[in-house]
C-alpha cells in the first residue's frame, strides 16, 4: 500500500558543510561537545543544535513552553532552559530520568563539590583496601566482575558507598551520582563503549585508569560545565520552570494540561530493535538497581514503549493492532496489518525467529497513543517535530516517518511534512544476512491549526 506524502528536502542553496552538519542532527555528536549535555552519553540521543534550529525556525520565544514526550537524557529540556523557555519532559526509563533531573539542576555549589572531593581523597583508599575479594564478588553481578580489574572494582565499590552514604544535600548526591555513572565506562578495561558491552573483549587501550583521579577530574569538569552553561544562557534560565515526569507519554492527562504547550521536539525510539533497557545494564548493575535480566525487564523494559523484540511475549494480546488505531487511522492500520502478516511468515524461516511482527504492531499502537496525546497538549497553530528513522526488519520496509505523519492526520493534525536528514544502512549492503533496503533518517513536522 502506498501512502502519499509531501516531502520537504533541505533547501538546494545550503552549502555541503551545512547539509553535513544537519545530517548529524539525529545523532549525539554535537551534544558530546556541549557543557552539561555531555555528562551522560545516551546512545539514543540527538543534537541540541537540532532543537535550537527548531526553536528559531518556528519562532518559539522565551517564556513559551516546549515538550519532549521521550525526554531521554534531556537534550530538548536543557536547550530550552538555556534559551529561557519553559519545558515539560516525560521519560519512562527511571535511571535515565534520574540522570536528566540532575543535569537540569544548576544550583550545585562548587565549594561543596570540592569539600566532598577532599573526603573521597582521604577515605576512598582506606575503604577500598578493607574489601575482601569475596565481598566484591558477592556485591556485583558477573557482568560487572568481567568489566573491571579487581583493584578498580574495590575503588568503585568504595566510591559507591561514599556517594550513597556520606552526609550531603540531595542535590549534591544526585550530582555525584551522575559523576560516578559517567566514570564507569571510562575506567573499565573491557570494551564498554556505547551502546554495546563486550566483557570478554579488551579495549584497544586497556590502561588501568585510577578511579580517584578520574572521579576528581570529572567532577571538576562537570561543575565547570554548570558555570559555562549559565554564562551561555546569559541569565535566561533563571526565569524558567521545568516539569520532568518519570512516567508514560502515551497519556499525560492530569500531568500536562490540554493546550499548554507551544512546541514539541522529540525523537521517539526507532523501530530498529534497540533495547534501551539493556543498554544501561552496566549502570543498573553497578548501582544495585538490578541484578538480573528479569529485574531489568520488570523495573525498566516493561515500562518502555514497544521498540524491541526483547519486550515481546507472543502470547500477549496487546500486540494485536488496536481498535483505536484502526478507528483513527484505517489506512495506517491496514498497512501495518499487511507488514505484520508478511513478517509473521518470514520470521519462521530466519535463524533467530525474532518477533518483528508483534514489535511492529506494538510500536504503532504505542505511537498512535503518543501522537494523540501530543495533539491534546499542543496549543492551536503550533508544530510537533519527530526525529526518527524508518526500518526494514527481515527486509520488510516500514516507512515510519510517513506512517507517523498519517497517524497525525488521523488524530487531528491538519497536515505534515517530512524533511530527510540523511540516508542510513549502507554499511550492511555487503552482508547477505541483512536487508538491502535504502533507509533514511527524517524529521516529521506535524501542524496543528
């Protein structure tokens, strides 16, 4: 089935350099170089420059309100705060939500940071030396034990105790929680770069980094970041309020008032079988927030919108195409039903027999509810931007951008445009096990009259 779409590509007058910069808006590269944004390398992140551009393009002014229903590491909200714009943000992943709330708190006192670093410098060596190897093995799951040398783990355990138990304000504790979290992959000798963890593979440069030195340097850099972003904001941040919600963006009734938002900028999970819960497994295990795959499923994975086959139980009826999607968007529901039927056949002939069919159905059930709620919270004469990529599980092309645009029309938006950021998937062409479908990353712009 062909779904018509109005396609708005980048203006031909743009220079190649400008086009290259914009092609990276769906990635986290720019944010890795920006103060505070860079504190936590979130693999599903996007560029703060894309948010800035959208705010400027659509005339969002200080004092107005922007909303991100997939807040993640807070790129939209941090950018809004810097520019003097109010924000709402919803994030279902409790650990990532905690990171973002700390990044949004710029009231950290440098003197208090330095005082705690003195405590760590004095107490960590003695505390670390007091741990018996068996005690460390009993504390951490096997994944953690494989990723660090024994002396590093002893230091990290001491650091965890100091951050969690030392007397300090709640805000300062959350700041150091993020500092220690950001440290974890830096001091590992295993290949723990984002987004994957390979505990049996050593880093190319596997030098054992000193936990105390790295922690102190990182804390100082991060408190410097707060001062830098304040200067960058030029005082505008002081006139803003930000409501961050650890919850479900499929229905924010009672949390975000109807017609209270001037702009939406977000990047939902791509339909690419990327398990966001698993990507934070190292951090969850280190902090003791989970010890097994099952605990991560119960406490994190089950809270997220459908985008990975690891979330699927084939006996669960919720992965049938919903009656609400069929009622609002019959063409989309029909397209999805055809794709689901094809995938349910193809999966039987694939080695992994992955449940891409139910993943696709669940994804669009969830996205439909989210787009409908976004329409509810937006004021008239506003825009909602979704940065996302299409996909081709088992070679069945799912034009996610077009489908979300059509869902928008079905729930009340007046029209939509699609602007292509970049093409994707070229690196898989030589692999006979992968599909050869040309993919792209796009911005879907939904308009509400």
